[in-house]
C-alpha cells in the first residue's frame, strides 16, 4: 500500500486519467473529489462490496436454475 500525505487542494494522479483531490478536512473526516472518465465506475467500498455480494448471489441462483433445467431435460 502506498501511503501519501496531502493537504487541502492537493491531489493524487492515478494513471493519466484519474485525479483524486483533497477538498476539505474536518476532524477525522476527509472530503475527496474524484475526476475520472465516465466509463470508470467509482463506489464507496461498502457499496462495492454489496454489489459484489449481490452479483455472487445472482450467479449462484443462475447456476442452480441451470442445474434444475438440465435435470428436467434428463427426466424426459
């Protein structure tokens, strides 16, 4: 993990297309601005993890349905 110190108004570049700017600090809270191409998805980690879990559940549901359908074909 790269650890950097930045002050209000300073930024960090990721590749040539993503810039993270420190907008404000208040106590233990830091407000960040992210400039990135529209095709780059940006989520808070807890939202990202919920999306991943939802995708895993949907995928396992599809696999179970396909197994049921395959068994249905075998029964004929």
